[in-house]
C-alpha cells in the first residue's frame, strides 16, 4: 500500500490532500502463522497478568512462568498471545508503579506488623533529604529465638538483592537442632564505621542483651564498630574469608610450594594451645621465607580473631565461618533480584522466617517420634540420648565412640594425661582434670562446642562415672521440653539508642513523606573507566610468545615445529593428594 500526500496551500499549512492511493502492497505480506508476533497482536489479559505476577512471587523465572501458563492453557510451546519480552515489560511497568511510594510502603508494612504482634520490632533512620537511610527489623519469632540461642551470632552482608543496591545484613544463629535461625535483618546505605555502629547499637537495643560471641568477615570498619558497641562480646573472623585470599597472596611467591604451605598452615590452625601456636608459627614462616611478607605479618597481628587456639575458650557452636548465613541468603535470592523493591523484599524475608519456623516444628516432632538409636548399653550414652536433641546426640556419639581409643599415660590425683593408642604424625597428649564434679580438658572442646570431648568421656569410663553432671548437658542443646532459658547479661529497660539516630515506630505517622533511598555505592571498582597512564596509554605491539616476532601468534608461528619447547609440565598436586581440609582447597 502506498499513499502520496501534498500540502493543499501555504495558507493552511496543517492541511494535506491525498493525491495518489495505490492499493497494492510494496512489501511481502506476513503469513498468518507469524502475524501473532506483531506488537499490535500481542496482549496480556488482566487474568493472565494476575497469574504471571503470582508465579513471579513464587520465585519462578520468566521462562518457567511461560511454560506453566502454556500447560495450563493446553497450547503448544511458543503459541501464547505474548512473548517473554512482554512479561519483562509487565514487570517493569508494575515496578515503576510500586517504586513511587516504596519507602512509605515498607514502613507501613512494618507498622501493621507491629500492630498485629507487639513483639515485632523495627528501627530506621532518614538522611538530610528525608530519604530512607538504614532500617533494621526483627519479627516476633526472631525475638523468641534470640532469647534462647543468643550465645553465638553470625553477622554477614550481601549485595545486589534490591533495586537500590542497599547492603543486606543478617544476624543468624544456631538452634538446638543445629539448624540456622534468623535473629534480625537490616538494609544499610553504606559500609562505614558509623553505619556498623548504628546497626550493632540498634541490635543491642532491640534484643536487650548482647551475644557472647560473634562471627563476621574481616571488614575493618565492622571490627571497629563491634569493639565499641559490643564490648563484652568475643569477636571472631570467618576463616573462609581469610583462606580464600591465599591463592592471590602466596601462589606467585611460593609457586610449587604453595600446597605445602597450605598443609602446614592447616596444622598450625589445628593446634589446641596458644603456646604451641607461638612456638610453631615462626618456624613455619621461616621455612617458606615469609618473615617480611605483609600478609603473613597481618595474619599474625590479628591472630586472636581467627586462631582456634585463642578462641576455644569461648562458645561458637563449632562454627568457624559465616557459612550459616549463606543458607538464608540463598533461600531469599530464589525469590528476589537486583530489581526487587523494598516492600517485596521484606515479604520474602518473612517467608524465610516462616520456613525456618516450620523446619523447627518438624525437627521437634522428629525428636519425639523418631529419636536416635543407641550404639552401646552405657548409661552415659542413654542419659545423653534422653536429654539431647538428635543433632547434638549424634555429635556426642562421635566423641563417645572414640573415647576408648585413648590410653591413660599418667595419673596424679585429679589430673590425667591421655594419648591416642597408636603413633601418628598428629599425635598429641591431652591433660584432663576431673574431681567428680568439674571436668576440664586441654583441648577445650566443651567450651567451643558445649559437648563433652572424647578425652573427658575416656576418663569417665576409667573412673567408673556412670552419670554425666547436669551442667555438662547444657539446655541450649536439650530437647524442647527440657529447655530452660539461659540467663546471662540483660540490659536494663532504660537502655536505648540515642534519639538523634533512632526513630521509633510511633513517629511514622509524624513523617508526612519518606523518600525512597538513593542508589547505594558498595565496595569494588568504579564502573567508570579509569584513566590510564604511562605504558598503558600507548599502543602495545603483540609478539609471538615462542619466537618473539611480530605479525603472528603462537598458534600460527611458522617456527613452531623447529623450536624445541622443552619437557611437559608436571601435574600439580591437588589438595586431596595431601589430605588437605576442604576449607583450604583454594583454587589457582
């Protein structure tokens, strides 16, 4: 089809007259099978919109949503009246509508949750432009869990899970079944010392008592904030965040000796006594000539934060990493993305809390219905079986089963010296004190796990002890019906975050309008292209790495067959070849 237009007159410039009209098309017509791809023929009905948004809330990807609707409508694959692009456009349109009042919707959601359950707590701050800066919230279940299991807390942060790139921080712990539980969440604008001080102070204010121990990464600003706000809490660094940097620190320096260094480091890591660590550390460092290496010097300076020999005197639930937070992060990330608005984000966090609660109820049912099986007829094992949860009882059985593998070397009153029955390269002597009421072992396994070690149990068997003292079966590992609230330092009711930083929920009505937070600038290299200087700015000529000539590369080198390249490279030893712990299996 072709139409010619011409202006009718200069007096009426807005008028056009049709002078020629040709009915024939000047292009090839589309077949009926492909006309459905035209934008004018693609539509999403209101019913389909509701269905698509519901499936998205359930965590399905666009392609999965399309397939589900195809099966529901009984149509062939790819024959829906809309495309994946149209579904993405629908999500963008809905998100733009929600983003307008995103911050106010989030605060209103928290206010309603507070009215429905008075245990729900939330705290937020605004910046100078009255935009949402930081927010912390903790559901009723989280408050109850913290009152029972506040002895150890893991705090970790993650990125790119909301439309504003706000940092997502979570406080997690471990319950009596060994499962991860959530204590509280926070969305933070940045990662400065003042921000971390605010979140630690707020957490302490809401929970009313500090944790005994806390595990985080090596962030220096977080470390400073914890030392100022959680003065009575023992702070530990995640060992994974330390060892994951080893390949970048030491591979180019040690080369073929890198795996040997990791193996020796693992031996140092497993030492029980600080005296042993202080004696062995200089020898290992000198062996690899790393006395002046800045990373080795830095590791030694922060030894009290990561060396188990200095941490075994505190309860960490056997944890040495922040890995428990990853399970909750992975669950939440199934339903959200970097485009998720704040209101949708907090709903998915609530879903994760409900999931944790259901898992805990299921574990409580299993401890009554199924229980655990006894391996011996020992009254010690039977007593632990009747009191401890299946998770903790399994840990107890591991220690109890190895108690018979230790020989008594020396006995002096209430002091006993034990040794593994056969000689090994890791053989150690362990000192145990037992006077009938108090049991102490040099390995400090009980202090670290709150579970009796094999060495103390070996002394129990030798000294005809047929009942474990009740204080060695702590309530935090007991079955639900036998738990007693562990009381330790509780802050006074008058403790509160300063009024300049804390905006309690009652002030929400006083805030006429809270703006959406600005896009956060997280750690990492700037997206802007950096300015190059020196040799980087000039054009570099590429040469063949074989003959060093220009104009070709190694693959097309004409002298490739004539040059003797030397022997083949030896296969690198893998960490498994030397029995290295998986946490130290760092990739090259």
